[in-house]
């Protein structure tokens, strides 16, 4: 049975970042990847997707953007190529086409079972992704059979969908981007809007992410926030990777996208929307104002403010059997898939309980989850700091383990 010091599960940017940090400390390890490096960017992204983070933010341990367009936004294919290059230049020990089927504690370490054999290691890092499977609400089962349901992970382009109108459920990054794309392709689009994070692409002449980065907003730590559970569940920002272009609800509704409230139920084939959209939008406007105040306080000068979100009359019901809607896009988020984890660190909802990526099972770590250690943890740019700190913890654990073994041997 092969053994190593650390098994990393997953060769996305997080697994590769941890690998880079372990290599810098000469900690022997292997990265087990069920498909290829950057699998999620190759298989789970739609054709037109570009990062919503600018190129200069595509930073990883020992890696910075080297192209000639620092303010542009990488396509999914470019992200995959960048990660492939990162894995090569880091000489990351990745074993591709190796699916981890279980991880369990054994003999003071872990047995990692894969479809290619079993590994033994005292430490394991779970880097298998926070967005592995689409999170579709249970009410989706009530959708009439004639309607096509897709998720952002399966959607590729407007031409893939049957002719007809589209209901996009969810107005975070994926939802607003897909509503925008489908509307531009000539479809009639209804967007069901729940809680969302309104964000202008540009603020005071710079990309909003420049301000959030420079002012330290993205560096806010997990042990500094009042309500960490809430912070970890904040939806993604309404941004699209297109220079200077804002895709907030005002932009979409002015272009002709019909707004509706949160999809609250489906009864007898009729989609029912919440009537609270004006309040939800008011809250999003308020939070944007607060965020800009924070940025202004850092900058020492006040910037522009954006017009409140305009909500005209919104439908409370939409008959899904009328023929008006042919497709529903469930842009309702994603969740991790850790069904193969056979270690008692999961809560009732199947989420790993952890303290900044350190689990209660010694030697078992987690990376890549929202607000793992910082607000930016869910972004590519967040992996460097998280990976460095988790590697420090892991190295300390190995030292302590070695010390215990030496003492018991003497
Ligand atoms: C639609 C979308 C757009 C995004 N846009 C941006 C953006 O603009 N900017 C930004 O910074 N971030 C963005 N993100 C967030 C984040 O960067 C990505 O989710 C990123 O892919 C997460 O990296 P990761 O390494 O944690 O996980 P992943 O990239 O998901 O990598 C996990 C790897 O683990 C492998 N794996 C899973 N299970 C197993 C198993 N059992 N055995 C072996 N291997 C396994 C998978 O095949 C995969 O390769 C976006 C996310 C999504 C979903």
C-alpha cells in the first residue's frame, strides 16, 4: 500500500496551492484528482463564462498573472490552461483519473481509498471543491414535465435550450450572467430574485474588486466577523467579467428582463413568487451603500452613489403550463460533495465542521470553502493566504506527531 505524508483530494486551484506550500516545506505529498487538473473549469462552466475577478487578482502561491491584460477577465478555458501551467511549473505530484471513494481514520492517520488503490497518510487535505454539485431546491420536482430544467453546471449556451421563454431562478453571479446572456440571445427572460449582493463593476474609475482588495474588505478574517454562519452563506456578487459593464437588476430590467420575487412554491404547475422583492432590493441597496461607505472611509474621500433598484409591478404567479416558459435555469447555488468522507466531522446537513479549515480530527484539513479563513477564501485570490496558514498548522501537527513518536520510542 503506497504511503505519503499528505494526501490532497482535488487538483483545482486550492489543491494545487496547498501542494505548492507543502513542497516549499519539503513535505512529501500526492494530489489525487478524479479527472484532470482544473476539472471544474473544463467541465462545469458555460461557454461564455469569464472570471468576475480581474486578471491581476489571479494570484496563487508562487504565481502571478503574467499576460498583457491585467484588467481583463480570463475565460474558463484560460483558467484551465493557467492551472495546468501552474501544476507543471510547481511540479505538483498530481495523479489524474484517480477518484477518492473514501477517507477514514486508521492507525493514527488516514486510509484514502481510491478507484486506483489505497493510500495511507497521517494528514489529508480536502480540496475537492465547494461548488461540486448544483444545489437545486426541492420544489424543482413540482415543475411540469414539459419544461426543461438546467443548472449553470450543465448549461453551455442559449442554442442548447429548446425555443421559448426562460425562467432563471436566482440572481447571484451565475443567475444575472445567464439572464443577461439569454436575454441578449433574443429570449424572453423572467428572473426570480431572492437575497442578492448588488455590486457595480466600476467605482470611482476603478474595478470594484480593486477597492475591495486595497481597502482590506476581502482580507477580513473569519474570527473577526460577528455572524460567521451568515457570512459563509452570503450569495456571490452580481458581477460579470466584462470591462465596465454592470449587470445589476436595474441594468437587466432596463434591457427588458422581467423581474419577479423569490420563487416560493409551485402549485398545480403555477410558479409562485414572493411579493417581497421591493424589500429585498432595498436591503441590497442598503448593503451596497454600507460597503461603499467602508471603501470611502479607507480612501478618505466620498465617491458616487448608485440609483436605488427600481422595482415596478412584479408577477406573483406564472403558469408554467401556458407555453410561455420552456426552460428553467436553476441558478440557485452549489454545494460540496463529500459523501465519500467517512470521518465524523460532518454536521446534520453534511457540511464539514471546521475552525478555519482545521477539523476536529487531527491531521484532517479543508480548503476552498466560503469564508474559510477570510472573506476572499472562495476566490482564487484567497487560496494563497489560506493555504499558507493551513500548511503551517499541518507542519506543526507533523512536528508534534514526530515528537510523540520519538518520546514513545525512547
Ligand atoms: C460558476 C463559477 C464561477 C466562478 N467564478 C470565479 C471568479 O470569477 N473568480 C474567482 O476567484 N472564483 C470564482 N469562482 C469560485 C472558485 O474559484 C471556483 O469554485 C473554484 O473552482 C474552486 O476551486 P477549488 O480548487 O476549491 O475546487 P474545484 O475547482 O472544484 O476543484 C476540486 C477538484 O477536486 C476534484 N474532485 C472532487 N471530488 C473528488 C474525489 N472524490 N476524488 C478526486 N478528486 C475529486 C474535482 O474533479 C476538481 O478538479 C467561481 C465558481 C463558480 C462555480
